[in-house]
């Protein structure tokens, strides 16, 4: 096994399994170590965002979720299934602010509208060094290709994240909706 070039957490939301598998396989092929987290309930996501369930030395986090109106779409559970402290419904800026403790991490919100400024700011307020996501509704193929291109450029071509981000954005007009936010 060759030396791992970076550690990546791939957090998989509902109904994103096919593109999540493509992301995982590609990043591993390029030399990243990928830790996959399957989100079935709010507490699964909360454990990652709080840092409680994050593997040591994880540098980057990909939140591969569907999104709508600046919120991560969460699975709907029966009312009797939720734990008392679990939020009901989708995760927006308020839920993110309550649980996120990701000091120094780089987070990708890889889903529709997950690059809206309020959501990005909630992640930055939770300690993230950088947050990247689309502020509109990209085609699924574009979202997949954007994330793969960013990591390809960082790993294969040894570009820093800002340069990799710019190269991924330049692939076509649709990619201009991907925004980069920093502290």
C-alpha cells in the first residue's frame, strides 16, 4: 500500500449512495484515506460535526447530501424514533451552529444550495478553516465532477486548495455556483 496523502471524511446523506461510492473510490485510487460515515439519523451527523466521531488527522470533510434552501436534507424518521436531543427536519445554519466544532477543517457541502452564505458562515463559526459549496442547484453530474476535480488537482497535481478550486470552477459555466468561504 502506498503512503496516504490525506485523510478525508466522506459523510453520506440519504439517497446519495451512487455518487458517494464514486467519490470514495476515486479519492482512494488517488491516494487519500477515506473514512465513510453513513447518516441514517440526526445524531449520526451530529457526531461527525461535533468532532466526537471524527478519525484523528482528518483534514477534509465532504458532506455529500442533497440540499434545499441552504439546508442539508435529512432522513425523515417516525416521531417515536427520534432521541430527545435530536433535531427534527433538515439541518440548516441554526442546527449547524449548535453542534459544529471542526477547528481547522476544510468542509465541502456537496449538494444543492449548500454553499449559501448563512450555512457557510455557520460552519466557519464552528471552527472550519474553509467551506466550499454551491449557492444554487447544480446538476448532479456537475457536483460529482467538481469534487473529483478539486481532489485530483490537490493530490495528483499538488495544487493548493485555492488553485484546485479555481481549476474545478473553470470546467464549465455551471461550476461558477461553487463558492469558497474562509475565516
